[in-house]
C-alpha cells in the first residue's frame, strides 16, 4: 500500500505551523517552497495540494510552482485547496 502525502505550498514556517495546527505528523505532509521540489514527487502519492500564504512568496517563485502544478495535474488529477 502506498502512503499519500499532503503537499503544502507556501513559506516554510507558515506551512509548518499550518500542518501542526491540523495535528499532522511529519510523515503526513511535504512542504514545497520551490517548483523543483514538486518535480521529484510522484503525483500518485499526493493526496492534495494546499496553498498557505502563497502570495507571500516572490512572483517568479509562485509562477514556477503554478506551472509545475499545472503540468502535474495534466497527467494526474490532484485535489487543491487554499488555506487562510
């Protein structure tokens, strides 16, 4: 059985606090702050992608992450959501 992870995209500290506030353990989520971190992930292992304070990242970084997610979702449907 393959484990699935929640991917949290956004600034590291805020993403970490978000995961802790949800009671998730370290092996339940992956924090993504740059697009290249998504490239190495198998889309089948991603349960969902959550955006936290996404716009606090630089515009270029946000564009890269969005493009990588777009490419990933073209191959595999991954649920996405935004957190306040």
